[in-house]
C-alpha cells in the first residue's frame, strides 16, 4: 500500500521525529514506501542507537563497580529484612554479638559456626534458671526465643492458630521452594478446571481450627500418616523384616564377596543410605516401586537438595527469595518430575481401582485390592473427605516429597550414629544386644512359629531400644527439633515472665542442652547404651515377687503399683517423648512416624549385630556443626565379617 497525506501518515512521521527520517516522500522516491519498510528502518536506527549507548556505558562499567553495586543492593535488601522482622522486648536476655547493626551482621556470619555454642551458653546462663533468652538466627529468619524447660507445656499447649508448628517448619525448610506444592493454588486450579465452587480466600476463618472441615488442608499428608501408619504397621512387619534382611546383606556383604579372612571394608554412611530408602518406601510407594534403585536414588538426591537449598536460602535476605528460591529449586523440580513420571501410572491405576472395585473375599477373609502404603491411604482419605483435588497424581507425588525428606534423613542419621556410638564404647553393649535378640526370638512363640518379629516381641527388646534412645540423646543431630511460629495477629504474651512476642516471632526448645543436662542425666556426655534398659529391668524386678531376703520383709505390691511401674517402664521407651527427651519432638506434633522408625531400627540392629562382626573404631570420628545441624563424618569406614553363628 502506498502512502498519502492522511492522518495515519502524519502520526507515523510524528513518531519518528528526532530520528533521521525513515520516511521518503513519494515525490522524491522512485520506490513506494510501505509501513513495513518504515518499521525496519526505525528498528535499525533504534538498535544502532542502543548499541552506541551501551558502548558508551561500558566505558564506565567496571568489575569493581559491578561488585560494589551488588554489595550495596544486598545490604539494602538485608536492611529491609531487618526492618520487617519482629522485634522482641529488651527485657529478654540475649546471646551472640549483640543487637546493634554491626553486631547483627556479625551474628549472621557467626550463626553458621557458633549457633550451637550460643544456645549452649544461653542454656547454662538462663534456661537453667527458668528464663527464656534470644539467640541470633540465620540472616533470612528472625531471631529465636529459646523457651526454658519449665515452660514447655505453655508453649506446646497453645492452639495452632496462635502458635503454629506448620508455619515454623515452612520457614525453616522453605517449603514454598523446596517442596513445590501449594495446596491452595492446586485446589483452586482444580476447582476452576472442573467447574466446582470457588474457594474462600487464603487465610480465611474457614481454614482455621478444624482441618478436616477446611476446604484446603496444607497438612493433609501429615494427617494421612497420623491416621493410618500406626494402625497398619503391625501387619506390615513381616514384609519390613524381609526387606531389612535383604538390605543389610546387600550393604554389608556376604561370605561370597569378602576377602580371604572374611573381612571387608564398608563405608558406614553409604551403607545406611543404601539400606533405609527401600524400607521407608515399602510403606510409602508400595512393594514394587520401592525396589526401583533409580527411584530410591532420586529420593535421596532430593533430600540432599533440600538440605543444601535450606542453608543457601537462610543466608539470603527474604526479599530475594522469589528469585533465589526459584533458581535454587530447579534441581528439586527436575528430581520431582522424575519421580512423578514413574509414579503417575501407578497412582492413576490405584485411584481407579479404589473408586470402582470392591475387595474380594477368600475363605471368609477379605483380600485387599491394593497394597497398604501411603498412596493407598492418601486416596482413601481424600475420597472419604471429598477432597477430589487430592486425587490428582501431581498432588500425591508432591505430597510425598516432605515425607521422603523427613523419613530418609532422620532414619539414616539416627542409625548411623547408633553404630558410631556402639563401635566407640564398651563392646559388652553389642554382646548384650545379641544375647537379648537371641533370647526373645527363641522364647516368643509367635516369632518361633512365623519366623518374623511381631509388635509385642519387638517391644521386649529393651536393650536394643535403650541403645537407640541413648544415641538419640547423646548424639543429637540438631540443636532443636521443636519450633513454633507466632501467627496470632496480636502476638502472644508469656504469663510466667511477662514478655510479649509479636506476629512472626519464632520460639524453640533446646534439645541439645536438655539432653546433656547433668541435673537430668547422670554422666550426660557419656554414651551408656543400657541407661534406660537398666531402669526398666529394675522396675520389672521390683514388680515381681521373688524370694530374696530383702523382698521377704517388704509388703507385696498392689495391682495399681505394679501397673504404675509398668507405665514408668513404657515411658523409658524410645518412642515416648517428654520435656527431657525431645528426639521425636513433643506434644501433639511429635513425629507421627516414630513407631515405624523404632521398629525398623530395632530390626536393623537385631539382624546386623547377630549376623555380622564389626571391628570397634579406635576413636570417635569428628563432627562439625553448620548452623543448627550437624555434619556427620561421612567417610567413616568399618571392617565387617559375616558371623559363623547366625540368628
């Protein structure tokens, strides 16, 4: 189309004012001018001008100036973060370098290597005198208030809409980036796609208090575990034991792959990281998927990535998390996609069967349609509560991620340190465990008949249980495992001391100080594998009616006294939490998988120690603390040999 003197032409000419004219009048040009030619001309002029300007700026932009600009930007971001963080009363004592601007910067750097020392200092100075104190935290998080042991009940009894465990875990683990799942966004998108009524706004009153009635439940996966794991665990013990035996043999070897003298060298951490994931996933993704080595390796890599990302994000100002978090979580998304591609067909088939088929009956006994595992429990509960968005394979595969992270890391590091503790202490402890295992297996009629451990027979392994619980106490891997975030808009006030914490404040219980308090534990820095077993054995002995001279002069215990002794004995078991034993947390948010952890660790120890000799370690390997978490000695190697006399 040729040009003329219309208003449209005048607009184009006006737009090009100030640039060398790209518009040639028809009276002076032999070639008709088109809009496209004008656009090309203007674009070329703009690009030339842009690159000329960039060349001019490049003269002034140097590496030093770029570094200074980035540093200034980071400082500004940190200052903004500081201004937005909750402020605590000056009446609360503090540890660290102080509260000034320079001290705050030093605290952020010191957090990496001195956090554990600061908390220990505060425990002895303040917690022992029933006073709370403030400890510096990572740069992206507010400082934390360490609540003394005598105020544990006050902290844990506050309702979740006032003091939230879920919100605290979200902050510490950066769940928005690490675990890739926003239940609100997912449910809202599902409702829009399927023409369902729109959801109420995020944070509305309908989401508070009763998660079962709320249209969106961020903790749905945790409720699935709470409701189903303990109920189904006894029936799964034979399958778990079979998996444990195969896993131990694969990790520690058999006679066929040993040297001439029967000994072989095993990297202890690698052995545990190979043994644990298949056992965990027997209960999470089922008996077939848990055998896939690639899937198990992917879940381990995902757990490692969460740890790395959490530390990285803790060192960046929160205002940069939308950028840094999305970049850091690229590996998380890649690893999740790999697990999702594997699990999606399995999940779809499981949903279809549970929705359409009825269980069959054989010899008067109902035969399950599918395996009992997290995927099955998740689907059943979603159907029962009408949460159809939770039936999406994307939702299920992403809900598995935080469970995998928590289960793999806590079990591996606990089992690893149990072995470190046993191999650097009195060899009589290992022999005592072997004797106990052989005694229970040979005397329990159910075990003799079936060849498998039962819930009741595992409960009789007091020494094994004690060795694990004592290792949890002695070789803790985190400064604190009990944290709460203030989410009440008006904050909370501590009645005992009178201090007030605004919205967003973080509270914690000191696991490390409590577990090594000489007022609570005799010789607390020593590993005494049978510390709790001896107490239970003493209680059982006092409950029995022997013929010793001492007992002849004592009145027989009443049934109520015998029951009370039995209850005291149960409280010494590794799954029992208290304000003086916080390895599994405490209160209503204590770890729901601790019974599973206890059973599988007992099976691991029972089979490993009765079927293998392991040379003691000459000295305890050194560990290092980074922030609130320990870095275990991953390179520790042990010498193992298959025993001639096996259980």
